[in-house]
C-alpha cells in the first residue's frame, strides 16, 4: 500500500470515529490504534485478575455467611470481567497466552491499587466503595469508546461494578454504624485506601502522556484531573453520610468552583508502586506466576485429553 | 431441644457443604486457568448457598436465638459433623478435583433421595440443590477423566490422589443415631442403601479415566462423630476468625 493510500484510509478511519461509528475487529485500523488498544484492554483484563487476589484474601475469613457468599460472587464477577476483556483483546490479534506472558514478565501493567494489602475485613468495604467507585468513573465513558468489542464488554462490566460499589458502601455503612471497634476498623480502612484511590485516576494532566490521542479515539473522554475531581465530589458526601472522616486536612468545599479543594497527592508513592516497589507488587506477581506454573500440567493434560478424544472420534469415523 | 435428632441430622448434611465450600473458596484466584478458577469459585458459592438454607432451618429448629452464623462459626472442632473427606487439603488440582468427584457422586445420590423426605423444608432444599450438584458432578467427573486420560504426569497425579482419598469414602455410608432416627420418621435418607451404586458409579468414571480403582479395604471414619483429621482445626481458625475476635457484632 502506498503512503498516499494509507493516509486516505487513516482519514476515513478518523472520520468514522468522529461520526461515532464503532470500529469492529475485521475493519482496517492504524497500527497504533491496534497497539494502544491491546495495551489498554489487556492492562484492564490483568487488573481484574490481579484484583481477585486482595479480595480473595478474605473469602475464608468473611465474618458471616451472607458476606462470604457476596464476596465470592464479587470475586467471581471479576474473573468473568477478566475473561471477556481477554476475549475482546484477542480480537485484535494477540493470544491470551501472550498477554499472560506480558503480565508475568512485567511488560504489561495492571492497576497499582492492587499492590496494597488487605489487612482487615473493612478493606473489603473500602475496596468496593472506593476502588470500584474510582474504577466506575474511569470506565463508564468507555461504554461509548470507539472499539466495538471493548465498548460492549464495558457495558456489562460497568453494570456489575456499580453493584459492587453499593455492596462495598453497605459493608462500610454497617461497620460505621456498629460498635466503636467496628467504626474504628472502617475509619482505618478509609485512611489507608483514600489516597491510593485518588492515585488510581492516573497522573495529573500535565504529566499524563497518553491523553490527547486517547481522547480522539474515545478511549478517554475526560482528563485524569477531571475524573479525580468527579470522584472526590461524589465520595465526600457519602463518607459524611456514614460519619467517617476523609483523611485530608486540606479538603474543603469551594463555593466558587462548586467542587471540593483537596490536598497534595504523594506522587512519589504513586511512582514507587507503579515501578514495582509497592507493598505487595512482588507477592501479587508471585501468586499469579505461581498459579500459572502450578497449573501447567493441568492445562497440558486437558490439551492431551482433547487430542486423544479427537483421534478416537476420527478413527471411529474411518 | 425438642427436635434434637432433626437438628443434628441437618448439621450432618450442612457441615459437608460448609467445609468443602471453605476448601474450594481457598482456591479463588489461584486456579490453573481462569475458566477452572471461575468453576471452583462457583462450586464454593453453591455450597455456601446450600449451607445458608440448611442453617437457617436449623436455627429455627434450635429456637434458642442462635443464628445461621452462630451455628456455622461458633461451634468447637469436636462439634462439626462433616465427613473426613471434605476437610482434606487442596494438595494439588488432582486432589481438589478428586475430592470433589468422590463427594459429588455421593452428594447427588443423597440429594435425590432427600427430595423424597417427608420434611417439606428439607425436600425443598434438596430440590434446589440437586440441580447445582448435578453440575458439580459433571464438572468433577469430566476433570477426573481429563487428568486420568491426559498426560502421563497427570495420570500419575490423579491416581495418587484417588489412592489417598479412597480411604475416606466409606464413611459416607455410616449411620449416626440422628440418621437412624430420621430414617424411621421418613425424614432422613438411609445412606447404607446408597453404597453399592456409589462404588459402581465411581468405578465407571475411574475406568473411563484409565485410573485404577483402589483395592484397599482399610477405611477411615470419625468425622460424623466429630473426630476429625488434623486439617480441620486450621480450616476452622480461618472460618471462625472474625466471629471469635469480634464476638456479638453484626456485619
């Protein structure tokens, strides 16, 4: 293809997106579009899978049968999200094995929030309320993103995530209205998860590298700072409602902006965790890689069995 | 307690689901593939759902203010009535699925009989559970066949798991006092009658899986009387952690 032809295809491609048309797997797409989507979508899938670990950590110790069942169902939903996000990414011409390989070698990233430990039951509430809350703010705009399989996967993911968020808030509410010990547990979890949740919405706009191109492709519709503000404005009244205190002495309603002003985020901590040196980075990867390696003989057996079955069938047919 | 036999009978059924559900829940996020991870979590979820139905009923029968959670999480080790098989650890995927398979075949046959119980609550619970457990049984027998008739490595592991777990199968067919009383009343299932068809069915699947049916005639028992293997205590310390550390609170 001549450069002229490619430019013409790119022009048509950009126009389709501008008209809000969906790009489908068999459509022509610029190489960079494919690569960017593989990167973002697989990162999203990895986040779901790694995200199972901190919550899975409390399944055996959930305080009641009702909570145990709800937590199991939630973690199972996350596995389901991972499954259809991996499938959606596969439509771009990469296999699940390759994506796992990228995760296990550290080439692909996942959401840094999962590199924090879940040390009390209240962390199950805080993750649902804050982490899923921030994730929804990030993800709702993706229901209208330009790549069809991603947009469709996100519609389902978002529905379930908002259920998870309510569930998490309900855990926190119950604790906040409980005994002093329970309330303290809830406040402590909020103290530990608040700042990492704000960081989840990404670096500030002045240092964010992908934003402009992503806006054009509708992989992003609002800037990180706008999303963060939206999250804070939405969450502060919820904390007040259940009598918990946001751990930010600079947090103050700004009448003029109609938004909350908030304190400085510790970006050094953010980059430390992103670069692999958070409290749980090594453990999370060890758990994923360990499960994959321990499972190799099982996957091999399943392949070998399927092959044997196929051969027997063919023999019968002959 | 007026209905002590019925209460103990329900606990005998429910504790199997409780302890096995807890074991399967341990695996969440650590399975050999995403699909098996989802399936194992799903089995755990089904089992805990069943546990809730049974214990809500047991709580009504006890009538002393104890809730489903009190019954599930605040008994002492010797008061748990599950069979020894379900408390065995997740040594590897062959053990996990072998344990599941050996339990599922029994569980399904048991529930099919429990559907006929003259106790309407129990028969209603059994009706619901039969559907779930049919699926569990299909899943676990498929995996036993896959691993048995897969690679030489998987065959060896599957055989070893079946050999080790076999000793816990006979206990299913032992009757407790509560069992006997409930059979007389038409409420309970006569487990002694399930034994022949159980071994027949299990052997069929194992043969298809090219796994040798163990010939050992030495079996372990005691779970139904609360005499467990050393594994149970650790499992319970996880299960009970929150209820023991923070007593009398709502969650």
